C-alpha cells in the first residue's frame, strides 16, 4: 500500500518515492503527496522526475476501483518508469492549493446549509455541493455573505480520529449520503473547523479558513424534485466561459 503523505501534511509539495507497480499508464509508488480522485475532489497533477533528469507529466491521479491502488497517470507519448526506480514526485501546487481552498469551503457550505449532501465536485475553477432540500428557498447573496463571514473568522482547521464504533453511534456526523468516509485501519479521519464544522473526511484542507479567500455563490440550480446544487467560485478569479 502507498503511504499517503498528503494525509500527514497537506502542504507537502514533493517527495522521493520508489516505483512499486505499473498498470497501463498508471504508476504506483511506495509513498506519495498526490491526492487521488475521490469524494468528488479532482486528482492531483504534477510531475515525476527520473534520476536521468527526464520529467514525466502526471495528468491526473486515480484510485483503482477494484484494488484501491493509487495510480499516477502518465501522459501519452512519455516513457513509463521501471519498478524499483527511485523518482522525485512534485505537485502542481497552484492547482492543488485551489482544490484545498475549495474543499475547505465546502465544509463551510455544509455548516451554512441544513440538509443532507447528495453529491459534489471540486475542481480548480469551481466547486459545488448538491443538497436534499425539497422546499427550501435559497438566496445566492445570503449564502455568499455567510460563507465569507466564516472565512473572515480565520478559524483553525485540523484533523483528528474517531473509531468506527464511535461513528456508528453518531451516524449524523456523515453529511454526505453518497460518499462513505475512509475506514482504513479501524480509525476514521475527522476534520474540525473550530466552532463551525466537524465531520469524517479524507481530503486535503487549508490550515485556516482565511486562506480560502473571498468566494461567491455563482448559481443555484434545481436538480430534480429534491436536489439543489450550489456552485461556488473564487470572487477574484476570471470566470470560465463554460461550466
Ligand atoms: Zn474535507
């Protein structure tokens, strides 16, 4: 199994690693700073550098559905490294930091909106959560204001652990109906945003809510009879023309 360095330190940008497996275009490492697509958060991009100086682009990082192995997907037209080879793995930090900021902001959105989360997606230019809210009248500007108030509080964000038994005794802690928290090793990782939110989560977060920066709810969509999709962007970013 790959050691997940991003769980220990979300700010780790690079590491050395040894290739332990190759699967199609995917490279498995003994340890990594790359987060694999899961829980709606996009997998990391970056590079793997070989001892001879060759740089292999990692176009995304995925988790193999069957085996759970983390695979760094190397772009076409690039050679694959060999098993046993020692590499330097480095994140596209600018991209990952946006994902961390948005991800942390989605925890704040959970605190602002009182409803079960039915889905979500976090990309570098936009993040969204879907809530099961059949009758709610949601106001874009009001949610924007509440989010920015929580961001301005600059609350601490930190991780902890609860046992599987503790979680089973408190099922309301899981806000996301569609995604189960990671249950490796009998302990479940939790994320606390001081005074705002507490839930199981295996993702990457910023240390203080102030680091998220100003955000805006770009639109609220009705998805079916029950679901409301709330889309969030960074207030200072150039808006993409497509969604
Ligand atoms: Zn999280």
